[in-house]
């Protein structure tokens, strides 16, 4: 009897346990890390590497809290907020979701179009950005509608492996100074950052808020629900799963900062910047490395778009379902990806922001979406302090530890102070 099939099944089964963590990495790493990381690396260099690691750690703490809430109560964080905070939260959330969705979709479509132009230039960069962006948006819609969650999970797992390996190979070929990397991680020159005034501070906040995703971290709960994870027994594997996902996220984010430092300074703007970036890499480390980077970059931005297209409609569909049920005594219905709410938001997400590409600059869109997305971080921290900090809401077993509350307070205060400093600096 041949034991190999059983051994193979065990290996693939264990890897499948980390599927949602890979989805977190693939969705959170993409347009924001590609553009924001490169721009920040160009302007501030490796002294900013600490912010990538800190940003990824912040997202782990937040997502662990979201997961703990769902496993303890059997409800999504959105449902918990609607139950406990009422109409004010309801209208604030839907307004923010609509605004965030437009900005993130615009940035992702622009990034996908710009990256494909760098691979297969057809017209001018601005024209190709729009055409290729729309084509890839529609492709993502087809994949989401035809394949369901299982196809989504398989494709994302393959793509995240491709983008991770290719981008890391690019960094190795650039041969960065190990001492600079260690200094940027453990002994950053904060004074140099402050000397860069408003622009440097804004890019740092964008990098901290953008790495690892923003509002999309809430979607992890819907993915583990698709896999049937419930109760205390699932918490340990979810923690390991998230740790793997955010470790990959941090490595990829640092890689983009390093690439941006070595390839800059950039003279181009908008979608043409990606063409210049790939050309600079080709001149520095050879044409093969240029193509390796380009395919890795495309894998990063398309998986991010694909992940947002698949996951964010869950939030709108869940919101609509909960809003309708709050006005009736009908039993709670699970989020259905075949519902008109899910499908309608998916189509709107894929089509409406395409109009924005005609009037908004790529670099500015990336920056605005990263800063707006960062607003979700302190908000989620507040919600977790309230919902997961009270025994009557979540139970003694799942309640925040003192160390977790301190971390959440730090995240809240850090982003509040950083945002205030950024606003103050802009008026100087």
C-alpha cells in the first residue's frame, strides 16, 4: 500500500488551514504597498522600514480582536456594532463604506492598468491605465461570479506565492546594505523624518495605515465563516493563520520600500511611474530582473483587486440584511453571495470608479485612499476596546487582556496623534 497519497493529503490539508491568512496577505498587499511603498522608499529610504513592521503588527492585533469577537458571539463585528450602537453607527458606516469603496476601487483599477501597461504597452500610459484597468476589473467580476469562494481561494494562493517570490528575488538582486536595513528596522532616524515636514509625515502615515489592508481586514470573518470555523477550538489556528499572513505582508511591504529607494528618484508621475520603475530596475540589475519584478507587481495589484471585489460586497450585503432584519422578527440570514445586495455592490464596485480614472491622478488617488483608509484603524480600535473589553458583551473567556487593551489604546493614540501632526504640518 502506497502511503504517499495520504502523506500528500495531510500536507495539503495543513496548508489549507492557512488559506484565510494567505487571503489577508494577498488582499492587503497590492496597490497600496506597491505605490505607497515605492514612493515612500524614494523619499525617505530604509529609515522608514520600522513603520511597515509596526503597521503589519497593528493589523494583526486588530484582526485577532475581530476574529475573537466572531468566534465568541457567532456574529460578525458589523452585526455587533449595529446591535449595540444603533442608528448613528448605521449611517456613519454606510457613508464611510461608500466613500472608501470608490477610492480603493479607483486606486486598484489604476494600479492594475498601469502595471499591465508596463508589461504590454499599447497606447499612452494614461490611456492604457484606463483600458487595462477596466478589462481587469471585469475579469475579476467574472472570476468572482463563476468560481465562488473555492476558486477565489485557490487562485489567490497561487498568485500570492508568485508575487512574493518575484518581488523578494528583485530585492535580493538589488543587494541592499544589511546595516541600513537593520538601522531602518531597529534604530530609525525619526529626526530625519520630521525634517521632511508634511510630505514625509503624510507618506509615513499612509504606509502605516495602508500596509496589510484597511477596511478589508473586517472581511477575514466572512472568509473563516465560509470554511466553517466556529467556537474556541478555531481561535488558535486563526491566530497562527493571521500571524503567517501579516508576516508575509510585512516582508512584501519592506521589499517595496527597498525597491523604491534603489530605483528612485522618480521623474514620472501617475501610471508612467511604474514604467520608469521597471526600466530603472532593468538598467540596474538587468532585463530579466525587470520582467521578474513586473510580473510580481502585477500579481500583487491584481490579487488585491480580486480580493476586494470578492470580499467588500460581503460588508454591504451583511449591512443590508441586518438593516432589513432589524425591522422584522424574521430569523437571522447568513450573507449570501448570490443575493442582489452582494451582486449589485460587486457590479457597482467594478464599474462606477472607472469614471474616476478620467479625472484623478494615479499618485494622488493612491495617497488619498491610503490616508482615508487609515481612518478605519482608530475606529476599529475603539470598537474592539468597547465590544471585546466588556465581559457582558463577549464573555470572560474571550474578553481583552490588559495587554491587548493597552495595545489598542496605543494604536488609537498613535493614529490620532499622527493625524493631528499631519494636519498641523500642512498649515505651516
